[in-house]
């Protein structure tokens, strides 16, 4: 009877071990696949931003939809790790490019459409393109969010783990059957299980940022610098001005009120992809083709719009504070113009009667600043 109870305990330990192996291997595999899917989406977003920047800047030097321009887009797609196809729509029609023939686009007559099979996202990436001489140009891209190489490796590891657990369970069952059939007094020494279940380590998951934030449905704050640098480069190529605004409330308006505020900014400036969150209380806005005086006028108009359309949401709070700077014909980098705008924003709190402060560049001081930067670089 003692031998039977001992064998039952060993069987229970082995069964528990096998169950833990089954659950752990499947769970780890699922977590790895989900984490990889989210990582690939983030990588695809970055590649899509790079592609749209390339599409906008290349049009200046190569000509929109010239043979060299199209070859540039094809080369980008062929080197991409995630993007499968892009459709550019403009006044001249629709243009489609694929990583490889048939990889992501099908044709309905003369109109290209993205495939909707398993492994492709339901909603492709979308952004308007600002190209000189062209109107209403948009870019859409589709990507594969499944790394089939990783998927096969994960499935293989799961099968190996399950096969090993089945082998242990089969050997245990065979030993028990031999014990029951053997009536002799020989004792079979079996290794004693520890009885402690191994717990599955928690794997960090990558949050799906997407193109826009869930709080305000505008750009993430971390994207501000790179997008501003790109727009400064583009405006310098066209010899255009650019205004950069930072605005915030002295108090956190709360999620619901912030979403209303961000929605008003999108409706007023009409450029969701150039509006970004700034901390918990404000937003940053890139306004191309706008000088400092025009920027001040638009900022005052926007403040009036917020006060008029959202009186209940912001009742009892102080007015919106806005600081700004502009390119003003300078070859300025993103860090410098962001510093100038934020310095101007600080001044609005030091002088409450001036809720809008613009940083006006001094050519002499700017040249001295460039000389110092050059000497430090040397």
C-alpha cells in the first residue's frame, strides 16, 4: 500500500510538471509572437515616416513621379524589413509600388488596392504629402506584422518542449506498469520530485503606440524632434519659413478636456501629423510656410477659438499660454528652435499680461552662436 501511494505521488508530480511545461511553452510562445508583432508595427511606422519624408524631399530634386523618383521609392521598399507596398494618390492618378511583385497590392481595373489576407493589417498607414506644385497628394502603405521566420522557430520550440514532456510522461507510465506487473520484492528507485512548480517569468510587452496617441489622437511627443528636423530641412530646400509653437495650460486639463482641446487644434491647423502632445498640459505644433508675424496672428486666433468653443471644459482655468519661434531664413536645427519656443513659453508665465510670446532672432547673436558651435565641434 505504501509503494502504491508513493507511485501515486510521483505520478502526480510528473503530471503537474507536464502541465506546467505545456502551459509555459505555449504562453511563452504567444507572448514572444505578440511582442514581435508590436515591435514590427513600431518598426513599420518608423519606416513609413522615413518613406514619406523621402517621397517629399526627393520630389524637389528628382521631380514628382519621374523615373528616378519612382526608382527611389522602389529601392526604399526593396530594402524595407516590414513595408510591402505603397500607394501614392495625387491629382495625376494613383501610383503603386511593391516590395516584390504580388506581395501586397492587387489591381481592380486601373486602380491599385491593398490585399486583405491574413498577416496584413486591416488599416494601412496613411499620411498626406506636401510636395511643391502638387495638391492633395496622399500616401498609404501596408506592411506584414508577422515574422514567419520567428513564428516557425517559436512553434518548433513549443513542439520540442511538449514532446519532451510527453516523453517524460510516457516513461513514467511505463515504469508504473512494470511495477504493477512485477510481484517480486525488488524496489525500483525513482528520483524524487521537488514538488515545487516553476513559475513562468513575466515578459515585458511593447505598447502599440500607433501613429497617434490614445489621449489626444495627435502625434506622440517623442516624434516631435525628428518630424521638426525633417520639416526644417524641407522648408530650407524651398526657402520657406516655418513657425514652431508650444502651448500649454497652467493646470492639467484632464483627459476628456485635453482630447477636446487637441481636436480643436487639429480642426484649426488642419495638420494632425504635425501636432504633438507636450507633457500632460499642452501640445506642440509645426506650421510650415508661416513667418513669425503670421504665427502670432494664428496663435491669437486659435486662443480665441478655444475660449469661444470650449468655455465649459476650461471654466475656472487660466488662459492658454503660447510660446513660438520661427526659422526666419536661418539654417537652424530642431534643438535650437525647440529651445527658443520653450524659452518664449516660460516668458508667458513671467509676464501674465502676455499669454503669447514669440522669440525674435537677432542675426548678430545667431551668427555668434553658430561660431561658438563650430569652435566646439572642432
